[in-house]
C-alpha cells in the first residue's frame, strides 16, 4: 500500500469509530448479531473458552462502524466477509428509516479468488496458524507449501485428483502462470502430475512473487520512525473524514 494513495492508520487513534459503534448499538436488534454466520462458527470452534461477551457478539457492529464512518461505497473482502457487509447494509437501511440518509450501502469488491484456503484446508488466517506470511523466509514458505493438504481422496500418486477442492490449486490460480495452471487443471485429473511436483512449482511461484514485497517489508521494518510518521499522518486524514460523518450522524 502506498500511503500517498491509501490512508493507513491505527483504528484506536480515531475515536469516532468507537462513538459510531456505540450509537449504532442503540438501534441494532440483538437477533441480527446472533445470526451472523461467523459468530455461530466461532461459538462452535471456541467451545470451552469464554467468548460470551458483549464485545465478541458486537464485533460485526464495530466492523460496520469502521466501514460506515468513512461512508465507503465498496469494500475489498473475501467471500467469508460478505455476510458482514450485508449486515452493514441492513444497519444503514435501519438508520435511514429511523433518522435520515447519511450513509451509502457498501458493496463487496471480490476478486477472482474470493476465498483462499490455508495450508490445512481451512480459511487462511493467522489465528489458525495456517497462513503464509510476508514475514516468512523463503525456506519457511517452501516448507509450509510442501506440508499443505491436497485433495483428500488422492491417497496414491496414481489416483486421479480434483483440483477444484485442492488448496494448492487455489494458490496456483493466483500465483502460477496460466500455462502451468491449465496443465495442473488437466493433468491432476488424470494423475499425469503428482501433488509433490505441483507443490514444488507453487513454492517457486510464491517465493518469486513475494520477493519484492518481502524486500520492501524488510526496508520499512528498519525505519520505524517513518512508520510512525505515516500512521500519525494517516490518523489525521482519517479523523477529518470521520468527524465530517459524525457531524451528520449527531444531527
């Protein structure tokens, strides 16, 4: 991200997020929050942990405030976040019905690969420990790729596979060449190509694609003062936009 084009800031430095979240909480039915799919999934996944808190239940509402405080028309998200955006649109319609029109209804910006699975087949997330990170070394990346799950039905090299359900193929479609993707799509189904060969190729593609980002990250990490200045300037720019929204909301 280029800070000249994108406003980069720490959320907690812009207090208008919290204010809008609080005001929205006064008009949001409890049932709306309880039926958000990611909340239900988290309840199942975190059984035994104390997550029955107002903050956890209300997290989608805070996300909505993060978006709406800047009156965003569109948000780049993954497929799993689409219900959160629908929640934000419902909230906008309710606010407009009760008070006045202030916000656009934000739409999802999805890429050609709107859902990326991690190394274990679940959604890629730092929380799950199944992500390939910009902070990883090239060797880390290769090791993670070689340990990735593939089509569970393909137990032997001679078994035909289904790339449509393979996390490795998900990443190939993003980082691989068109020729390689077409070859894997064709030859995996007939067992002409094996998973190990495919993973080695993916590791090469990933390492090459991520190399300039990792070089930039290393350079930025060595200059924390620059980072602090970018965040301070970003907070000022964000605050100005958020203040303008909150003036309308308070009216």
